[in-house]
């Protein structure tokens, strides 16, 4: 029995979302809940634009060599949903957005004059979390990660970190 103040109980009582066994660690957003979700997402988008992030979208499924190059294949493979095409290399659903953003920047080939380059994504990610670790909206197998990466020169690093920390304070202040 869930505590009445538990977010899973509130989500059901307020008709916002539910979780069910047939999709462990994945959320069924109800119309009211999804509307609230979209309002929060739009506020994050506004903040991202204000902070100079360019919104991008990267693929859900990437081939093994990209995951190997990023180190995810060696270090996190057991927590990645993997797929194999017959006679072809392995692929995995993305558990993070980082390698996709790196692929974009490599293709963009920015000049040092273009730095810092800030990329942001509302990326749907999947993680093969052990069933015992799943906990409502706090630990899921599928979720949207509002993820940003800053590509900058070494001499820009200190200011970019300070800028990010200031933006966090402003963002959380918006929500009280």
C-alpha cells in the first residue's frame, strides 16, 4: 500500500499518470499529466534558449562502434537495451544523449570562433535497470532526459561552469 503523499499515489489520484507491470519502469501519461509535463518541458525549453542552447534531436538506436568509442559499451553494456540484426553488428537504444551530441559536433566541425557551442536535447532514453531498483518517476527504464552539452575551449571552461551554476539557481527559483 502506497503512502497517500507518495508521488505514485498522487499521480493516480490526480489522474496524471500510472505505471503497470506490462511496461516496467515506463510511464503511461494521462492527458492531464501530459499537459503538465508539456508545460514544464516548455519552461525548460525557454530557459535553454535563454542560456544559448541550440535544440537538437539524435537517433534512438546507435550501432555498437559509437557506444564503444564513448566507453558506454565497455562500462554500461549490461544496462543497455541491445538489438542485433541478423548477420550484422549490435545496436543499442540510447541510455544517454552524449554520443549523439558528439556525432553532431564532429559533423558541424565548428571553428574556435563558434565556441562555446551549447547543444540541448529532450532525448528519450532507455536503461535496462534491475527491476528491484525501479521506483516511480525517480528510477525508470524509459524517460526523457533534458540534456545539454557545452563544447568550449579550455580557456572558456571556468566561465561556462559558472554560467551553468547560475542558470541552475535561476531555473530552480522559477519553481520555488
